[in-house]
C-alpha cells in the first residue's frame, strides 16, 4: 500500500480514455463502477470538451457482483455500438473490474461484433495514466495497422518521383499539455521543409487512419510517454525509423530538423538558415543579462522536464539546480540528462518530496506542473508551468504551442514573465528607500497582492471542476516542524542590515544566513555573520 | 397536488454520478480535526482530487492508501500495510483526533475488513484518536449517500443523553456555518433551547442522543443515519427540507410542533424572515417563471429543489431524476409536487439524454461531465455540485438559491453578439 495525498498521474484507464477521446470513430466500453464516470469531467471541464469522451461505463453495482456483471458488460457494448456506430471498439477494465476478473476482451470477442474489437489490459494496481495511454495506443495501432504489415524482409517501396516524403506525427492526446497546438506547429514546420504528414495520431485520427500508418516513410514521436511502444512496433513491422528528438526549444528544434531531413533524404540547409523565432535575439538582448545564472528547478513529465532543462541552460543561460520527473518509466533518460548539469535527478511521485527538494535548492525559478506552481507559491518563488497534469489554464484560448519555433517564443514569454524584469529589478534596488518601492511593491507585472499571496500557507486552486469549493479554504493544519537543533537568533543590528537587502531576495538571504549559522553552530547572527554567509553562499 | 408512486420511472444502465467518496470533499472541512483515509485504488485518489476541484492543500486532511499489486498477490499483508500507513500518518499529524477509514470498491471486493482494522488500530495506535470505518464504495453508495454512511458510523460514538436533561433537537446533516447560525437563532427564538447539529465541527463535541432527542434531517439523503438515531431512542420528525421560504417554514414548523410551540409565537418568529425570503425570491420570479427545468440524478436533493422551483418560482418540471428515492424520507416533499410530475430513479444515461433533448428544457441541472456538452448543444445548465458546496438552506439563502438557477439564463440573455461555437 502506498499513502497518497495527491497524485500527478491518474489511473491507467484515464490514459486509455485520453487516447480514445483524442480519436474519432473509437468507442471505449470500460467495465467500471458508477463513481468512475467522474473521468468525464476532466475532459468536459478542464479541456472544455464539447462532447463527453466516447466512453460507456458499465456501472455495475454491489448486488450484481455475484450474478451478472459479464451480461451487463455485453449489453453495454451492444448498446454502445448501436448508438455510436464506431469503427472500432476499445474494451477494458478499471481497477474494480480487474478484481472481479471478467475477461472483457474475451467477452467482446465472443459477441462476434461487426467491427474490430481492441482489448486493453490496464494493470490498474501496477500502472498509471501515461503507461495506460502508451499501452492503449500501441494496442490500437497493432490491431488496426497489423493487417497491413508486409511479410518480413519486404523492402520498403521507393517513393514515387516528385512525391514529398511523408511521416506520421505520433503521441498527441486529449488532456495533453498543449498537444493540440504542438501538432499544428510541427505539421507546419514539416510542411515548410517539404515533408507531408501522413497521419497525426491519436489526436484527430480515426481507426481508418491508423490502418494506413504504414504508408509513411518514418515516424515522428512527439511524446515518447504515449507513442513509444507504438513507434517501436511500427519500426519492427513496417521498417519505419523514428525521430525521437523532441523539438522543445531552438537547439532541439534544429536537431529535429536535421534528423528529419536525414530520414527524408532532403537538404535541411535552408530550414536551418532561417529560424523564425524571437527567442535567440531576445535572449541575446542586453536586458536578458539579468537572466544569467538564475537558479532553476525543473520538474514534470520526462519529455518536458528534459527539454526544459536544455532550454534553460543553453538558451537562457540559467543554472539548472534541480531536475526531476514523476514518470518512473522514463527515469533513466532523466537521470542521464541530470548528469549534464552535474546534479542528481529526482524521481518521485510524492509532491511533498518535490516540495522539500525545491525548498532545499532555493531556486529563483521553478519550471514544473500545477503542483509545483503551488509549491513555488508557498515558498515565494516564481514559477512557470511546463508539463501535465493539466489545469483549465493549460488550455489557453490563444495559440500557444510548446514545440517548434513558435513554441520557443512561448517558452521565452512564459518563463521570463514570472521573473523580475531586468531593468525593473535594478530600479527596485536603486530606489528601495523610495516610498513607492516599499516592501509590498511587487513588480508591476505580478499584479496586486502577489507579495501577500506568496505568504499564504495553503493555496488550494480550483480546476474547472468546482470553483465553489475554493471560497471556503481556511488554513490547513500543518505538520509540526521537527526541531531539536539550535535556532540562531538575529541581533538587532543584523536584522537592520538585512532590511537593506532588496526585499525580493531578502527571504533567501535570511534563509541562507540561518542555514550558514546553523552549519557553523552560531547561536547569534551578527552583521559579520550575515556578510560571512553572503560570501560563502554567493548569489 | 401530490405525486404518487405510479409516475416513477425506474431505470438501470450507465450512470453518470459520483460514488460515496465524493462527500469527503465537504466532510473534511466540516469536521475540522478529522482525517479521511480512503483505502482504495489510484482511481479513488484521483476521483476525490478531481471532484474537489482542489489541486492540493499544504497538508490535506484526506488521503488514499493505494492498494498495490503486492497487496493483492499476497506478497504484502494488506492489514499490516494499513497499520504501517496509519501509524505513520498519526505520528505525522498529532492534530488529528478522529480518523475515518473509508472503504472503496476495491477494498470491498478484496474483502478487507476495515471495521476490524479500525478496532485493531484503536487498540494499537489510537491513543486519543477515534478510528471509525465507513464505506464510500461506488458499489453500494451514490454520492451523498457517503455522508449518510459517515454519519451512520458516528452514531454509536455519540454519548448517551443524560436522563432528565430535557428534550433536545438534533439537526442532522452538514450545513454551512452561516446556515447553522441562522437556523439556531430561529429555533431558539421559538423557545427550543437545546439545539445541536450533527456532524459537529470538532470530533470531541459529538452531540448526545437518547429518548429525549428529536431528530430533524437537514437533507433527504440521510435515511440510514436517521434509522440508527432512532435505534438509540431518538424520535424523528418528518418534514419537507429547508429549501426556499416555504420549505424552511414547514421544516421549522415540524420542529415547533414537536416542541409544542404556540402558533402565535411561531408566526411572530418566522414571519419577518419568511417575508424577507419571499422578497428576495420576487427578484428572480420573472426570469424563472414558466421556464422548463430537467434534473439529472445527483445527490437526492433534486426533489426538494424541484418542489421549491415549481411552487415558489413557477418553474415547469420536465423530469426530476434522483439516484435513489427513499419514499419515507421524501413523502412530505412528494405531497407538494405537482401531480403527474415525471420522476425517475436510478439512471440509464443515454435514454435520459434522449428524453431530455426531446423535452427541450430551458435549464438542465446536471453533473460536471454533462454540463459543457449540453451548453455546446445550446442548452443552459446548472452544475448540480454547486448546490452542495454553496449555502442554500434557510430563509436568508432562498434568494441565493434562486439566483443559482437564474444566472445561466441571465447570462445567455447578455451574450447577444457571440458567433456560433467551433
Ligand atoms: S467508484 Fe469505487 S473504485 Fe471508483 S472511485 Fe469510487 S470507490 Fe473508488
């Protein structure tokens, strides 16, 4: 058993629904008790879906357990086909149904349905959301493209003369972090360099589209979490190589173009010569000097965390002081990436552990999920969101991809915005005794109340689900801090000196000095100790 | 007037409702020194997280002990694992005075005995902590029935009322603080001095119960709690529920009658508040009167709401769905519904959606999963969950309650320059 206060990933069947809901012409019959239908609200409220996801929940009840849950499943499957007329039927079990051991795949097959039936085993007590999406997409691809696999050893047919190379764009799902816009952006990028998209899937694809995945020359895997297994299978079955560089940031996008061009057999020179993004110039502009060495803590799904760390370090000049993921399946890749920055990766799905590590690292900026946004807020550190799990705010009305050149623009804006603007920072320091720059005068772009908000101990936020709840959020009961060490005391002079430190770094200065004093076993913090600490810790 | 049995449509099929775990979202805020530990799966954890709409508290007072493969395969002893988790939790949170072990579908199917676990843990780790089990499993409970199960589990822990202490009134069901205050003032005004609310805000303030206790339910979904209180000698008085001016008056009247309050006094105490409520309702009558409303089943408060909207605001009832129709609890409400109202119990989602579309209602009351799809079809909706998270009971909330239904319609009348959706 595992104690969980909050989870980054939902259960594996949520991953399956994300794939089904992304596609057209697929219906998912999920053997599950009534309460599991809550999943619908994620799609209709967070993503603002105009339709319910294509799922029928069998809604079995306690008194049916001993008798006829399998009949119930069959009726549900039959009714769903009649009503929705899908091209393919996905069937599976949620956690409770897995325990009652109805073989949904077997039951559905025995019904001799007129359409392909794709059973998926979701291992609810072992696996989580991303794994479920990956497995479901793989099973759908195998079932639908499988009949078109050429005999082993068949060479790939050569492209007709004059025909542009084609690739599949794999991995985007419903409830993915900016997946919708990423697909548009990368399809445009490919078009510009002379490559057509054969099929983009799961998002926007039908079962018939999956059946013709084999027509492409190669695959582009946008999110390995979702499309990894399917891409592997396509490689084995159709001999399609896969591009695995995720084009997050300028450097990765350029790598991506080179990789794609090699596979497509085209010359990338032109595409590489012109970079339609403002990030390179903005990052070189003198104003960005203040970004140098900002300490950044990165946490998210593996794809976004690895990509974000690269952009942070190599395109914005930050120092990566933390890198981690909740995706255990990709832990190895994240560990490798962390080595590049001389740090150890944090692999955990316990947000309290992430919080502790963030606090310890004392970053200037956190790039994380909605959870880290809360953690950062509690710690008074700026934060930008880079990864799922998603929140209604992660579906902006405007076009806001993360990938490709436009994605790089979006990254620059969204990451830099929460930081103190360079000039503003200098001015605040220079004029800190001016009445307008008193303690609460947070940078204008953070809006009124930013300073107070940072101090609030508990900060529940509403997903779209139930904003009403948020009105009633008195403070939580916090756990007592383990004590036992000496707590150094500030002398009056040192306190006064501390006030001369600009307020937006004062908290950090206080923490650093106290830590320094504790490490040295100092009972008192004097002005001397304050400056000793400054010299030792640096900025 | 009056609705009888014959009109009830009983349905069985796909359901679109929460399970009994969802009330933890409000119960944990109500009983402020209690912790709710669900023993279940990742699904259960995700459900509460999603239903709450609350991403996280610094230290939330609910959590899930997620059953894993090794617990099922016998590689770990589920009971020992649970003990380990509870011990750690209580060490970490010395502020917790009451721990609820909440059963789920998975814990029920694998037959994990949480009653036994609660007893065992009380003996081993429970110094000063009361450990109580109830089930919120979707196999047995629908949404608000989770509160019924929770309160039922607390009934044996209520102290016995002292003999000869005199009669007292016990208001059962969680209410917002502001509502409790208002009702308490009214009841005291009637001369009913000993009024207690259940559940209490603090677990060491459990109200006493005994033969001198008069029970008045604040919500219709508390049938089992009522029965357990009766088993401890209490007397339940039956009444419509305190929604709207009329509902609140009839509810107070039931209490007044049980305590022999003189009609003049009742009139003097309630009339000003009732008049205020009616005035507040007048503002919304024009908007709502004659509009057709359709209720999807959710929390069992659909029937009292329908009664309020039809009688006090002149709305037309297309269908009133309820997950479960407890005839005994709801009889005074049914008597007030227009005769021939189409009631449905249980759910067959797709069929109900068909009926709803055919009815062309002006407003649909439904869960979060259905609301946006209806809006996209051009049908205005009211989220049912808001009716549980917002103070709506009593005279001084009657206007707010009406406003919740009027707002979606008013909003539509303002948005006159929008292009069609894409
Ligand atoms: S319906 Fe059952 S399995 Fe699903 S969330 Fe509720 S208790 Fe857990």
